[in-house]
C-alpha cells in the first residue's frame, strides 16, 4: 500500500487498557440535525458536534447550496440556510456514493424549491439498504418522481400528509418521513416507525423549531404539518454506539475505561448483556465506567434488533469480546443480512466463528431461508494473533482495531481513515487508554 497516505496504523496488542474516553454528539444524530436546518430560514445553533467525516460531508453539501456553516467553537456549528439556491444535477452528483445522508435532503429541499435531485448513495457495505421507500413515501406525499440522465428528480408544488407503514422500522426511512412531513399540508401518520434515541433527539429538535409531532407506544409517529419553522439551539445526544465500542475494548483487554457522557438510558439492553457475559459497569455523574468483573467470561446467546433491542452496531465489538469467553456463544443478526463479513479477519487472527444461513434464535427474521449468512456461533476462548488486515466498513473497522489490541504481536490495520467517518480523534483516544500504536 502507499505509506505516504498514512491510511494505516500498527498496533502491538496483549496489553490491558485503561483510561477515559470523552464522547461527542452521535454520528447517527448530528448529520441529520444539520440537514434539518434546511427547514427554516432562521439561524440554527448545534452543540456537541463531533469532528467526523460524516459531519464534514453534510457541511460541504450545505455550503454547495449556499448555506453559511461556521464553527464558533470546535464542537459547535452555526448554520444559516436563508440564502440557499437550487443546484444542478452535475454539482449534486459530486456527492454520489459518499454517504447515505444526502437522500434526507429531499423533503426539506422540496419544501424550499419544489424540486430536488437524489444523488447515488454510499455508506457501509453491510447489506441491502434500498431507497425505494424514501421515494415511494415522497411520491405518496405528492412528489412527482422522474428518472433522468441516471438521476432521480423529485418535483412537488406542495407536499401533503398521508398514512404510511414501514415494512421494517428503518431509521433512515423514518427520518425521511418526519422531516418531509413537518411542513406538509395536513397530518402524516407513520406506523412501524423507528424509535431509536437518535430519532427521538431529532424529533425534540424539530419540536423546538415549532413542529407538532407525537410518538405513540405502538411505534406510530404522527406529524401535524405547520406553515413555518424557526431556528434552533440544540445539543446533540452523545454517541451510545461509540460508548459500547469502548466498553467492549475494556472487556476484551481486561482493562477499565470510563466513557464520559455515556448515558445509561440509551444502553440498557447492552448493559444487561455486558453484565451477563462477565463485564461490569458503574454509572457515575458524568458517564459510565466499564471493566471486566469475571476472570473468565461467560458465553451468551443474543439477537440484534431495532431499539430497544440489542443494536446491530453493538454486535461486532461484542462478538470480538465473546472470542475470549469460555464456551459457545450464538448470535442472530436480524437487522442487516451481511453484517458478519468482518468475521473472516477475526478468524484469520485465530478466532473460531462459524456462520449459518439459519435463524439461530427465537425470532424468525426476514433473512431466514434467503441464503444469507446471518447467524454466528463463536467458540472461545481463543488466543488471537497479529495480522495485516484492511478495514471494510466503520463498525467492522473498530472491531479489527479491538482485535489487534487483544492479539499477541503487531498488527497493521489498513484503510484506517474509514473509521474517521464515525469516531472522533480515534488515534488520540487509543493513546489515552494506553494502546501501543504507530501511525
């Protein structure tokens, strides 16, 4: 590889890691809350912003439309979209393939301009994440969909409320409907919606702006469209997915890591499994302290699910920790059909993880009988050894790093910059907890 790019780190593992990690705003919250600034002409102030690539990308796209994006401090943004203008397909397609977030510009821009272009999408290769529901929902709300020159063009004089039901409680589809409905005419009702903490945080932000949104106990979100929204002052919630990643590092390396700003209420399901496998935690005033309670970790059975279930983004680092448990653990992935690709590298390092097409769990999920390797059996404990591996996606990348921290010898992790999509100051944090790294 080209070492001049410095898109790698070398890690010498086998060391117990301890220290403090500070969380910023969630990767799955901040970029979407930046998109919400398109719903008003007033200035918006967003605090607790992480310095990650997805935030940069949304900022760059807002600026392409003519928005003013400034940083009064290193962790806060002030955004004004008062003077934005419509852009050509040629300009917008420059963002194709870089992230899935640009599709969320659709509803807000239809309200501003009456038309918009959807660029090709990107994101982690963890399974099929089609955009058909986004487009179908906007069509049902009154948008005309035109396929032209390889782009999807949307037009609408005015969006109107409607009744929708998600086949699966997708986070992205829920965000699309909510941000499209707040300025639509009439009432929009979305059944089987996602209710992740990041969704609720977005709803709280929109309510500050003047939106009228209710969330029922049966996963139904109702939005009464309003004529105008105002600016906001908002502090994004901390990243619960990153918090769990560092907790797994403490568990796997026999260390102790305090994750500053981690919130118990966002991690209840994870914390239960963490304690069940042999980890322990202490909820303190400004975060959660994680460590390994048992000398020998216990195997567990778990199934991923939408919130409030065990989150799919917790699965990979947790599975890495399970390679150190004494016995057989069983994991059933029900959210993404191709989430176990990372296990090949862990097996290369000495792990013993076998994949199955069957639903190895109590839930007969939508991937059963469809030839997807979506269940895993992990046999431990296994002594991991160093390897030269390449990061394929964000969460798998963190898991590779965690494996290198556990393994004997020096590993080289390539394509490390991909982790910057979701983890702020990643190498600095590794050094703060005592990791032996060279970049």
